[in-house]
């Protein structure tokens, strides 16, 4: 399986500081020295990306292309400094089939 995990040293559920995509050969949701990095994404300045769920720091994708343990997972994208223009805020709900359902609007910044 493949795991997308927020970078180490980040606050829990804060994806805005970056993430790593890696092959998780031993299925422990942790990148070991012998598990290759597929993609490394650095900090996303000016954007807050937060996650909910039982494992808000990881998202695993199995060999069938399905998300594991992602029931009711939501990623919230918002500007770091919220201004009167909160139309820029978007929440993306992730289903186990990795279907994404985005919602945008003035009420999406609350709770970020």
C-alpha cells in the first residue's frame, strides 16, 4: 500500500507544513529506512490544511485504490489569515473509494 503522511515535526492534523508519500511495505503507517519515498511536498505557505478522523496524520491507499480508515475524513483548506473574503475556504470530504466531495463558501472557514 501507499501512505500519505504529514511530515514529522508538524502539529497533529496540520497538513499545511507538508507531507510525504511512501510505499508502506510492512503496513505500519510509518516510513522505515527501507521504504522508498514516492513524493515529498514541502510547507504550503499561507494555507492551513487540517484533517479530522481517527488517524488525522495519515491516509493509506490499498492495492485496490481504496482509502483505508478514511470514513468521515475531511480536509479543510483555508487561508492562514482569514479575511472578510472567506469564499476562499474549501472543505473536501474523502470517501473510502477516494471520491472527493468539495464544498466552498463563507461558512467553511469555521472550525479551522
